[in-house]
């Protein structure tokens, strides 16, 4: 979003790095049990930005999505029982 709106190359580079890391976890290149470290970093990052700006898009939305991604294994596990 930062690249589209403001032409921010830093935003493009950061999103590429984090999406590549998460893809490596998804394809079992990195052990999946450590994916929470990347997601926790993203959660703190977006929550801090949302706290400063109070704008829901994109920081609030990304905070919610990251939180859901962190909780998904537990929520899905509870639904299967």
C-alpha cells in the first residue's frame, strides 16, 4: 500500500522480505514452529503504527490480520475438537 500510494521503495522491500520469509515457512524450508516469531514482529510493528496514526487502513487492518494468523492454529484446533 505504501508503494502504491507514495512510491515508497522501503515499503516494497519490507513487504517482499516478510512475504518471502512467510512463504519459506509455508513451504517447509524453515521449521514451521518458528513462524510465530515473524508474525509477532509484524503484529508489534503494525500495532505501534496503528497506535500512532489511529488510521484503520492499512495498519489497523494488518494488525487484525496478523493477530488472526497468530491465533489461527489455536482457533482451528479448538474447532476440530
